[in-house]
C-alpha cells in the first residue's frame, strides 16, 4: 500500500485536527481532512459526546464553505463508525456525500465494530486505503485503544525529580523541583487525561487541586483519591466543587454520607491487607469509561501501583540538580539478581525548559 | 563578521579533521582545511607530540598532491602557534606559503600566546577572520582550554545507572546495568581522555582494566587509582603493564617500592582527615598536562569528588529499568532547603541503543 506526499500532508493535518478533540472522551479523538483535486477543501474533528464526529464536522464545514465534496478523498485518523451511538453512523453520511475515496490511519480497536466501517464503505463502491501514519494515530488515542482492547485505561504516572532521583526533601519544604516550563507542560498531560488520581498522603501533605490551570481547557478531569482509611476531609482542595471520587478500604458510613452529600462518590474496594485494591480500582475506572488515567502521587502509592503492575508508562520530568538524601521516586524492594529488574522502554525524550522529559513504557 | 556557506563547509570539515587528532595530547586537537578558488585542495590534523601540527600537515598534503597554495584560504579550528614548541611556529610556515587568508574558529586559550598568532599573520599581510564555529571548536578541546585557563583538567564523571538511579545491587552481582551500545559508547569517551581515574573500592570490587577496548585506538589513557590506605596489590588488572599512578594518603615505603619497581608511580597527598586530598590530585594532574580526566568510580569516591567541587560534567548512561533498593549513584548528605541544591545544566541528551546518554555540566 503506497501513499504519496499529498496523502502524508493531509493525514498530518487530520492528526493535528484530532489533537483538538480534547473533550471527545469517552469517545476517541478523531480528525478528518477532505481533499479534492489536490486541494484541501475542509477539515474537522470530533466534538464532545453527542456532538458531531470528525467526518460529519468536515462534511458540514465543506458545505458551509460552498464546496461540493463529490469525487473527493477523505482522510480520517480512525476508521469511521458504522453504528448508532450518540450520533448516526458516519459511514452513512460519507456514502451519501458522493466521495470517491477514504484513507484511514488506523482501524477501530473495538473488536465488535473493527473493520465494519471499512466493509460498509467498500460495499458502497468507495475506494478505501488503510494504515497511513498508523503509529501516530494510535498514540493520540492510546487510552481509547487501551480501554477497548483491555477494558482498562492507559495509566500514565507523572513524576518530577532531581537528577539524583529525589522527589522532595525530608522536611517537605514545599519548593518546586522542576521548572515552570515543566509544570506547564505537565498540565497539557493533565488536560488530555480523563481522570487524575492521587493518594491521601499527597492530599494531606500538599493539598493539591488536581485540576488543569496552566493551559486553557473547557474540560476538567475527574479527580480520584486513594484513601484506604478514609482520612480525607471535605475542606481539602481536591474536593472543591464536588464530583470527586474516593476509593477506600474502610467504610465509615457517617463520613461517607457527608462526602456523598457534597456530591462526591465513595467506593469501598478493600484488598486482603485492608488497603485499597489498586488493580480493582483500575478495572472500575475502565468500566467508567476512563481512557487515559493520569497519576500524580507520592512515592508510597507510586511504588504500590508499580509493584501491582497497574502502570503503563512513566512521564518523568528530571531537573538538572542534585539534592542529596531525600525522598526517592520509589521505594521498590531490593532485588538479588538483575534478572528480577522491572524493564521499561524509552519511548520519547525531550528537553522542556532547563529540564528533561522522559516517557518510558513498561 | 560574516561567513558564507563555503566557510561553514570548510570549517565543518576542519572540525572533523580535528577529531582525528586523538593522540595529540597534551597538545590541542586541531584540524585544517585549505580552499583555493572555492575548491578544497587539502586538509590535515595535528599528530602526536613532536609530529606535525594540522597547518603543516595540510600544507604538506597539498604539496604532495601537486597543489600550489598561493592565494588560497586556510581554515583552522584553533589559532596557529606563533612560538617554538616541539615544532617550529605554524604562523611562519603559513606566511612563507603565500596563502592569502586565514579563518580561525577560536583563539588559543593560553593567555601567554593568545592573539599573537593572529597578530603575526596580519602583520605579514594575511587577511584573518575569527570566530567561525567557535563553540564546536571549544568543545573539541574542552580539556586543553580547561588546563590552559584554569591549570586543571576538564573532569568528566561517567556513571551507568538504572532509571531509578541505582548503579549496582547490594550483593554486587556483576551484571551490566546498561546495554552493550552504551558500554561501547563509553569507550569512545575513555579514548578521548588523557587519563582515567577510579577508586580502590572499584578496583577491589570489579578489578577493572581501565583501558580502551571497544574501539580501535593507538593511545591508552594514563590509569589513576585513588587509594587512601594503599590497599592495592600488584596483581590487579589496573596495574597490568606498568605506568599507572596511585594517589594515597598513607606512605607505606615497602609497598611503594614494590609498586615503583613495577613501573608505577605512588604519590602521597593526604588531607587533614587522612584521606587523599582530591582537589590536590586534580591540580597535580593539571601539572602533568592531563587535558581531559575521565572518572569511573563507585558512589563513595563519586560523592566525595562532587562534594569537593572537583567535577565539571556528568556523563550518565541511564538504562530503562527499575532495580529497587540498591546502591545509589551518590550518597550526598541531606539538604534542608532546596536553595542548597547542587545545580547543573543539561548539555546534551541522546539515545544510545535502548539507553539514554545525558551530559550535564556543573
């Protein structure tokens, strides 16, 4: 399957459009570009659930500009839907529009519908090519793919550390370890997540807001606190405005009622040790249609999540400083052989201001 | 001062030539390219001490190819020497050759001669331009600049660690932490160094050879061991073949004699605490014309060197693995405020096989 330079250019633009779909979750982020006689005549992206999908958005934009899409080529970052969801199937609209060709970056990961959109287009006489910039299209929807294929979110753990791997001083002196540039960058990752999870230790120590502030967004992620002994108090900032979710191992009905009356949810999910069952939390969040889960916690919860295999990637911001004895990133137990090491793969390395950002996958 | 694309091309080639000067130390690494009527007619680089400097090498290569350098432009990565050293002054040869113009990347850092080469050329009627690709030219001779300007070598500390900052297991299980690609890469850095320094702890534990093996080189760096209590034994591999240097705080005349008879040097440089005075070692190595000092030691010596301000840059190889509780890169004491942190700057980040290589400067 060969693609030409116009194909690459159009799909690159479609991927940029997909990145605008920041509020599409639980639906995937999708972008669409329409090309006619080698000219881009329209583009579009998927809106909030219930709003238009990328294909419909692009078709409407073309019409609004007075363009006839007949005989054109449509570039879509994900296979178009072939079924009624919140909206009618996109394949139907594409077929009706008279377009000639569809180029798709990657097929729908949902095993119940994957390939069906393509089959409908082909049986309507539309030429279909697949696999253009597939990797990039997968990355944009890594959380949606994870949930569709594994039933659980893509779990990203953010950690800011010094070059000697320390995350905070023993006296919890509250200065930032990384730069303003890194902190702003980390809000972009918060914004693309469906939910942000932290532990009660971090809530008690730092009283974080767990929202997106450094960049503009119309969507604030769902806030989740892991709190085995239900020590949280309604005045912590993470509970401001209601709508947060607390996972606990201890059912304290009175306290639960107070939190529920304030619009929060309290879910009791204990393991055998009387702590929150972290794997069960991840499964529960998958059921709640969380595509990307962003973790910003302290070393204790981070260590537990890694040891229980709950994490898919580390998002590390490393500042070029040495702090000396202080809290480590993790407190993983010692191994007696390097065969027991936990293996990752560096996915991406980038300079962010004076710091380095590393994305490493398990 | 403006330079054109031919200038950049020629100086880039001259810098590549300079990198071939791997055996020039204690002299600087210098490359030279001669351009006549927009064509490169010759190039050269500085040979081992006593051999030709880059300018002479390039002039001789031109003559050997039957080229007349009259009216040509000569690109040199470092200001030509204007005095008798092991060899006659290069300025003299350049003036005699009838060249028209000289373009120099960076001036000689030696305050006693800096600018004098340029002045001689100008007074002989040769047009001189300076500052083309100055930064690159500085990097190639960072050790020579350090020794000329500060009297001490440029000190580079190499560390291989896991992503959680561990350098070896508590049981010293001897597997490698980083990949073969990283280990090969680190031998390129060993090869460009004048000397490699380690501590007795590493000698006792790993019995390293401290030589260059993974790449071809005609030059092996000087081997140095820091050994406060003179615990070393002639059968360790670092002493193979003679010519190593042991810094100690304890003069044991019998043991010293055995080592000296085997062709090693033992230097007694104690501090007030009965340990080797590390700053004095660095000064002594500067006197011995060490331009670049490469350190491969364990966490104890590494920590001491950093705390005593002896290190200019860290060369870190980070493997994408988590090891858990094990030996850390350093054991710096705790700080009680982040104002006390040790600041560095990321100079370069690169992927090496599955690992990351970071160059961070103090």
